[in-house]
């Protein structure tokens, strides 16, 4: 089953002042996992039904590793250590002024978050050790399997792919990127596998195709 969707790149944050969020038939749900839970419930998707309890627990642990630990090492790498790597992400999406603001003003807030969360209190080499070990754990657990928990994808693959896709395609020149390409090729192949299966039109979607809708919000079809 596939659900028709349209991405909204207007930059509007959720009620929780975070992104991503989704809107479905007038319901707005903030947070990617809560969004998935909502859709799963509403459309009776029965996600992860084939996973054993043990595998569900492992999948959850890897999701949290990706979203709540590796993520912060990536924030540090991209916003503090090597903001130039953000250029790929921002491409032509932002004007030069917005790019400057994104890197510096948002960078300032990300640094504060890194401090509050705790990752920002570690030294540069300690943060990279954490990032490297998270990536290695993902690579070792994935091994030669097509997806994290076996032959078919599960919800945790959404999170893990989301993070790794940034590492593989968006963090140009970062230690994370260099490490996976040099040492953990199964993670690169994993990203390519998920991309090719779920987004056969990836290249077109990654092109910027703006249009203005009735509310004069700028959307970007990706
Ligand atoms: N667990 C949340 C994480 C959301 C999150 O932290 N998003 C970041 C961008 S990747 C954000 O909105 N940051 C803005 C802020 O924290 O003020 C989810 O998966 O939806």
C-alpha cells in the first residue's frame, strides 16, 4: 500500500515547534514516530506485525540510537565543526542571505541544544568516537541483510534510513560521510536499496520544483 503525499517545505514548524509533522484529513500530528503511529492506526497498516517481541525491542533500540544519539553527533558535525557540509543540503533551496542565517543563527541554537542535550559537552574527538561507534553498530547489525531486521523493511528502517541518507548524500566532506564510504559500504548500499525501492523517482524528486498553492505557501515537490 502506498499513501499519496505532498511535501511541504514552507518551513512552518509543528505545534511542538519542531519538524517534521504531517497533516492527514485535517488532523495535524507532530513528530515523525507519532505521525507513523497515527497513520498506522488510522489506515490499519499493521506495521512490524511479523517481528518477534525481541526483534521489536532491538528495532526500537536502533531507532533511538539513530534519532537520539547519532543525530546529535551529526548536528555537531554539520553545525559546529564543518558548517560547509550544509551547502549540499541547502543547495539552491535558500537565497544566500537565508543560507547565511540558517548556518549562523540556527547554528547558534543548535549549539545551545547540543549543550543542553549533553553531546555538546564532549570534546571533538569524543563526539566523533560516539558517532563512529553508532555507525559501526548499525553496520555490524545490518551485516548482509537487506534491511535492518531482515528481508523486509520495518518502521525502524524509516528512522535509520532518514539519518543515514543525510550521512551518505548530504554531509559532504564530513567525517561521517568519509567513514561510511571508506569503512562501512553496507550502509551506503542499504541507503541505495531503500531509495531505489521506495523512491524510484528520487532524482526528479530531489530537483526543486516550486509552485504556489491557494494559500500562497511555497511548496517544494521532492
Ligand atoms: N523525534 C522528533 C525529532 C524532531 C526534531 O528534533 N527536529 C529538528 C530538525 S531535524 C527540529 O525541528 N529542530 C528545531 C528545534 O529543536 O528547535 C521527530 O522525529 O519528529
